[in-house]
């Protein structure tokens, strides 16, 4: 799901077959239609409350909602009707980047893994706040910080 063209185009390049740009009830209905009743797995990555509500709305009974990264909200409903009744699993936590760095960083450095498609802006260490602002404003997809 997304409305940021750079992100959705990259998703298609990585294999997405459908992109849903609608939000709220319209977006939930469209995903439920495309997936014959809801998705068995939903990933919510560092979103705001509407992203969580979308995730809960599109999950099928017995499915798993996984939140990756630190959510941008304090509280989220996990009541009987939204998760417990339909037997939905809610899991997640901060992105475990440290767990992969010893394997992934050498692969990036030797060219085996090319993360370049995700990064579309480079900033200096001093300009890190500008990089975060650019991502927040959707002016950049992901930013590389170089010392």
C-alpha cells in the first residue's frame, strides 16, 4: 500500500503485483477484495496510527501483523474485535540491524548486495537532520549519511 510513486515503483520492480493507493475504509476494502478476504501477513513499518489501523483492517483471521521499527504512536487497540477474536498475532520490535551487520556490510562493500535502489540521497554527518526531514517530507526515499 502506498501513494508515494518512487516507493511504489520500487515495490513493483522488486515484484509487487498490485499497488493500493487508497486509505481508510476504501483501502481496506480494496485489499480485502484483492486477497479474497484479507492478507495472511501484514508488515507495518515505522508508521503512524493510520498505518496500524490499515494493517489491522486488512489482516485475515488467523493472520500475523508484524510491526518493524519504532511506531510513531503510543497506544494501539488490541481488543477482542480487532485482534483477539479473529485470532490475529501481533508481533514486532525495533529493526534488528545489528544482528545482520556482520554478514550484510561486507556483502554491500564487495558489491554482492546493492542497496542503491533504496537510497536516493546522500548527506554529510552534519546534515543528518536534513536527511531525516527529506524522508519525512517524502522528498527522499532513504538517505545515506557519509562522514
